[in-house]
C-alpha cells in the first residue's frame, strides 16, 4: 500500500509526539517510589512494607495512594485472607525487582577485584620502562590480574589527544614535564642522571665541568620533540651549548652508539647500569647541581578515577621502588663502574 508524502509527515509527527510524551511522563516519575513499590508487592502488607524501607505506616499509605494513581491500578486488594496482588501488580513485581537490581551497581558499585577484571591497559612508554619495569609488572599481573592485558605503546606528538580520547590510559613522564590542564600525575620512582662514556674514553678519568659538555659530541633521545631537554636549558643558563650529533628514538640505541664512538650521552643511571657491562660503558656523575630524575605516571582526569588504573599505578609504584631504590648505594660509587 502506498502512503502519500503528506500522510508520511503526519505519521512521523505522531511518532515524535508519542516519544516526547513518553519521555516527559518518565521524567516526571518519582523514582523514590520504587523501593516502597517493591516492598508492597513482596510483603502485601502496608505495615511490614513500611518497616522494610524505613517509613512510617502513614507515609507508606501515602506512597501506595500515589502509586495507585500513577499506575492507574489498585495494586493491593483486601481479601478475607489479607491483601492480594492485582493482575497488573503480579506483572509488575518481577519488573520492579529487575529495575532495582539494575540501579544498585550505579549507586553501590561492585567492589573492585583485579583478579576478575578483563581489560586491556595501554601505556605510553619508552624502552627504559619496557626493559626495567615491564618484566616485574607482568610478573605481578600474571598472579594478581591474569585477565588484564598490558600494552606498552610508543610516544608521539598526539599522546595527549590519545589520552583524552581513551586510546591511552596512562603515560610515563618526568615530574618536570609541563602538563596541560585536565591531566593528573603521580610519582612512581626517583632515578638519577648519569654521564655515560665508553670505557677507554679520553675524558673518562676527569671530573667533568659544564664546559666539557661543549667539547664532545652528544647522543640524544627524542620521544616527542627534537631531542632538546632540560639539560640544554641548564647549559644555556651557564653560556654552554653542546652539539647533538645523533638523536635516536630509543635509549638503548643511544647507549650502543656511545659504546662505539667517542660521543657521550646523559640519561637514566639505572637504565645505563643495566647495560654497562654489555656495552662496555662507564658512568660519571654529571656536573649539575640537581641530577634527580623523578618519574611519574600521567593520566587524564577521567582515567584517574578508574579503579583498575588506580590499582595499576600502585602496582607500578611498588615494582619501581624495588628496581630504582636498589640502585641507591650503587649511585654513590660512580667511578667503580668502569
């Protein structure tokens, strides 16, 4: 059967009107009536229903009157054996139970249990975190949250956008990294900067001064930008500049390059010590007043309240403490690492 365009428009307007009326009617319903309704349908007794929900008997009687008016049905009918449910009330009973059960998780969420979480966590990380923290973190996850998968993903110029969109849950960063509004950070470890040279380097036996940074070519690591860092800012403040002869995307590459040349690099002492013997490197204390390198986990405000993200951050903090604080006594013996 064909319907004219004018009739179609009329039908469409009717559908919109019905939908609007339904929405308006629902928005006008007092949801506080649900618990009394559930108690009345279960107990079939005004007094006992009032006790169940903590109302007085007169208040429950008023609630029953409102429900009868709202649902256009008596709901409870007095008989010789007490109150009985009307057919409509019998139909409503399981629906009311289901509605309340559906609302409970909204206002009383299920307690968080990492062992039952089935999720994928995505974290922007460099090879420093992948190598130093990846193994101990995965060891913990396999025991405590076996259904949680972890993805360490590369950085990029869009890392903040990825965090805001939910494509990333977290990102490792330095505590000194400027953060935009709406971002939350938590310190998880404190590392230290080290000046790294190959064994046999002609400048390995001297106590370095700031001016020495201008005498040798350097290797840098670029995760987001062009390899410039706070070190360059500190040097510039003293009128010193350095030549970045090679910029790599990975810290491991920087160490390998230093091992094969007379270039030097300045990066994580903990990470460099992991490869010192393998690459034949020595670590010296840099000529800076402050060589601390605090590491943080960064998340958006939305993700920061996620129970799994909060639990994971605590796990990372625990494991990072073991990895980084185990280096404290070693950091005081720079020259013994040749």
